C-alpha cells in the first residue's frame, strides 16, 4: 500500500471575475518512509496541494488517499494520523515552549512523555527555553518547536509546507538532518520548498509550476537528464567591502 496516492486532483479559486487554476489535475504516489519534495516558486500550487491532502480544503476533482484513507470520506481518521506544519508559524505565541507541547499532546489524547522518543533530538535544543513564550523564540527555534508539535502524536505521514523559509543556513541544515532521522523511523515525509539545494536532500521530487508537475524523479536523475550546462560559482574567501571615509 502506498503512503499517499493521488488521482487527477485539482483545485480552482475565484479571483474577482477570473477563475484561477491553483492545482491542475495531478496524479502521483508516494511510498512509505519516503522523503518526497514539492519544489517550485511561490504560486506554483504547493500549499494548495498540501491543504487538500491534509483535509483542510476540498478538491474540485479527483481522489486521494493518505495512509490508505480517503481524504473526503475518512478525513477524521486522516487527521489523527498525519502531522502538519504550515508555512506560517501558527502555534500559540503567548504560551511557553512546554505549554505548547502539552497542549497539542492533549488535543491528540496523548502525552509528551509517551512519544518523547520521536522529538528527543529536537527538544534537547529547545529544553533551555522551555519556559520562554513561543513568540519570543528565534526563527529556527520556532520551526523546531512547530516540528515537535506536529510529531507529538506519532504521525505516520508528516506534511511540511516550506518549513525553512526565512530560517538561517545553519538552522536549515539542522532541520534537514532531523528529517532524515525521522525518515529512518518509518515516517513518510512530504515537504514543499522553493530552495533548489534542499531538493537534492529528498528521495524524489516533483518540480511544480503553474499548478502542474513538470517532472517527477530523483534529484540526481533530473540533473543528469537536464540538457543544458549547469554552472556553480563559489568564492574561496569572503571579501570585505572597502572602507570609506567622509570627504574633507
């Protein structure tokens, strides 16, 4: 059984007098414990597709299953089984780190202690700030807290919508290392990102633009089959800007 199976799923929105096809009919499958990426610019349809799969909005056409359950008929069961981290930080900013964790654990009728093994590596970095309000954490720490809250009920499928946008390079690297460890525990991960360097960290990626897939394949195969020359530019050291002095 596939972890995620999608058949001709689509979604349009009315914008004034214009109908915008946010997601054109798409079909794809994701294996269990696969780290799958939606790669594309803003407006490509990544968020809309994730919201349909997490049962937050209804599709116009097509069908989809998550962990074997239909996204329309079995939406309650899916919500018990998936973890969702939206692009915008959406936790309670006036609650502390610990209070947010306990709140989300209670919603799913579990405890932080019951599934602590899933979040231990992440929470160890948050522990010094356990009593700090979530709204006063740094960007990287906010994302780590959001990931902890998405994992606290031991989901089988994890949806992450641009989880590292606006986060510093070091925190981005740490975040993806966490995702690799979660994958090793058998969790299916679907992540969207506009960053091409993060695409190479996925098992497979779907390149998205204008609501449709341009290609689905492994990152290495996509690069191999690209017909044009790819260039990378690096510098050996940082160059300081020349100092300027006020005119006499």
